[in-house]
C-alpha cells in the first residue's frame, strides 16, 4: 500500500547498530564482520588446499626422477589431489554463500538508509537536484559499491594470500629463482597505481553522465502525451542522443582504461615465466635444483598470474566503488533546511491563523524580487477566507508558507499563536490539509491514493469523501489510475485530491484553485455539498481561486496582486462597490453569459 512507506516484511532489510553510514568501504564491510570473517577464513583454507596440489605434484615427480615411484604410490598421490580438489569446490560454495550474501545485505541496508534520507529532504533540494541524479545514486552507485564489497574483497584476499603463499613456497624451493621471478612486479605496481587514479576520475564522470541520461529519459516519458500531441517524438531524440552519446563515450574511455589491466599483467607475468624458464633451467642443469622442485616452482609461478590479475580487478572495482561511495555520502550529508526545532510545539491545533508583515523572496529570485510584500491576514478558527487575484500575485506562495513547504521569516506566520517555525513539522502538516494546483497522484488504485490522507479510513469514509468531492460513481475504489493519474481527466484528478484531503480531517484546509478543471455546473454541485461540511467541521479554510464564483460564500475575500493585499472584505461588500473583485466578477459573469448567447445566434444563422 502506498500509505505504508516500508512495505517489506519485518527483518528483510538488516539493521546495524550504527548511528551513521560508515565513510569507507572497509567500514561497510565491518557491518557484516561475522560473515566476512567466516568467508575470508574459508577463502584462506581454499587457497591452502590449492597450494597443496603443486607440493603433492613435486613429491610424485621427485619419486619418478629417483626411480622410486610405484603404481600404488602414484595412485595414492592422485587420490590426494582429487580430495584436495573436491575440498576446494565445497569451500568455494561456502565462501560464496557468506561473502556474496554479506555484500547484498550491506547494499540493501545502504539503499534503505539513502532512500529514507531522501524522503527527509525538503523541496529546495529537489529544485537544485535532478531526479535522474537521485536515481543514479540508488541504482548504479549501489551496484558499484556492492561489487567492490563482494568480488573486490574476494580478489584482494586472493591477491594477498596467493602472493604471500607463492613467494613463501618459491623461497623455500629457491631464493635465487624467486628473486628473478619478482623482477617484473615493480613496473606492474606503478602501472596499477597510475591507471587506478585515472579510472577513479573517469568513473565519477560516468556516474554523473548516467544521472543526466536518466533525468532526460524521465522528462521525455513523463511528458510523452504532450510530445505526441505536438509530434515532437523525433525532435526530442536530439536532446536524448546528446546525453546518450556522452554516456557511451565516457564508458568507452573507462572500458579502454580497464582493458589495459589484463594485457599488461599477462605480459609482465609471461616475462616472469620466461626469466624463470631460462634461469631455472640452468639451475636444474647444474644440479642446484631438482626437477621436481622446478616443476613445483613453475606451478607456483603459474598461480601468481591470478593474483596479479586480481590486483588489477581489485583496483578497478575499488576506484569505481570509492567514487560511488563519495557520491552517496555527499547526498547523505545533505541536510533538510526545513526541520522541527529542539523542543518543538506539538499541541492539538485549533486553527487560528495569523500572518503579520509577511515578505518573502525565493532564493533564485532576480535582484531580490519579492513574491510577497508586507502581507497581513488574521483568520480565526473556523473562518472561510477566499483569495483571488491575477496570476503571479503570490497566492500559491502564501499557502506554501503556511504549510511550511517554504520557510517564512521568523514570527510572520503563526498558527494558534505559535510561529509555524516552532511547530513540530510532522504535527503541523498532519493537521493541515493541502490541495495543490496540480494534483499529485500515484500509479496505483484510487483506494491507495485516498488512503494517503488517512490510512485507517473505513469504506464508509472513503465513499463519503468521494461523494463530497463530486466524483462518486465516476471511478471505482479499486481502479488503477496510471502514472500521475493519466487515465483520469484534469477535473477528476482535482476532485480525488480534494477527497484525499477530506479524509485527513485537518483543522486547516489550504485549497489552491482546486476546481479550475471542473465545469461551472459541476463546480456548484460540489460547493453545495462541500462548504456546509467544512463549516460543520469548524475547520479554517483558505481557498485560492481564479473563478470568483468559488468564493462567493466566503466569510472574507482577499485580493492579492504583485505580492500585496490590494483589497479585502466580505464578498457582498466588495461586489457593491467599485473593486477589483467586482470587476473580476463582472468580467467572468459577462463571459459566461455572452458565450452561450453567441453560440445560439451562430446556430440560428446557420439554420
């Protein structure tokens, strides 16, 4: 259900006793330290078993060289090698079940923490951050971190253990030959260091480009109906292709850098094998090294190929994951600018609203241009105030400040005598019903969308809300309404939004032109049912409307223009004199009268 933020069964997402997300990949691994330690120990045993195979092979070859080998003895060594191989297979399954599961659990926990944090951020964050960028954090960045925690750790442990074991085993067989075999390692280390830094820089650009591509895709698909209406399907491909080509080019650069690892490592490993073959052959010919020891040494040297490749694999994954973790941590470091203060007020709301000398400018306003200038408005609990005026006059901004979608200057907006900035934010918004200009609906059933207003609403309450909003009988409660309610008309979306607010039973209603997409007849039917109900509840109502017919029953009308209160008073008083409100009423009434008459005359002329 949409009204339940956590829909996963209890225990599905692991919980760790940490206050903050660890700042390093090692810190994330420490969250699953038991599984990681068990997996690493199992991996250690696997490597020991694998290193036992060349030693058994050495013993068998030495027996053959001395002429002491028998069929039974060779069969016994063969069975030992088989047993070691079966042990390796079984333990590999075990470390996969521990290390890979651990990485998945950390990924699920980190994504859950990030998602929960995103929900706490206010509207200003989403004004400066694209949704595509946020989606990239929750998808690609998480995958990069998971791969480093799983296969990156495995490759690093393999590199460490194989290298130590191989060097140790080769030293026991021949120190001179071991020194010769290690000569190519110095240029290899420099190669990995330089290439790793380049991969880190390029991968950050790749992830940022993926965010841009995701955002462009979202914008196109969200507005697909408009694009089709204007036949711009081919036109938008240019915008999409620009982001897509950049994403592909950056990935090709990253692929070329990553591709340099394996060939370089294989080349240097082959150089080491060539040196061992040349120098080791001389040692065997001079009798300084047995043939069995040389065969075992060559086997151990062959085992060094994987750890060298594992080193490149580890650096590659680590650089990608560290870039992704830095991006995730930057997002987690974002703090909501609109929060509840310490000791916030959380009382039961009566609904008294007081606005004093309210002036407000948006952060990105040109030259400090103000959306509101010195607005004064006192609305006692239970009073119905209509707000009208020209477009851009500050009506929507006023409602957003009351609801604290935006933060008003201290002391300018009070509810029940308490500054809205001092209210507990959750408590404040729980007791205010907000119906925005553009209805916000989810791709779900009508029932799920309504239950966002009140998750405990009964069937009777749902039906009553649909009746009051004038949409009962038009849509069923279990009807799936599509992305953003695309299967509904504009008026139906608005009425569902009203029904959702009614289920909340708030003390203050903020209606932002909620019937602008409804015809005049339907509008009057809804108002005749809705307004008596709101007065019966004793709720405070701020109703913004461009059509003044919606607010003729208001206790008071306020006309906002250029961010200022131009006039205020009872509707009848304003209509009785020369006022902006009266002019709007006459204009709209004349339009409603003239247009039908014109249509009638045109029909007669045609007849």
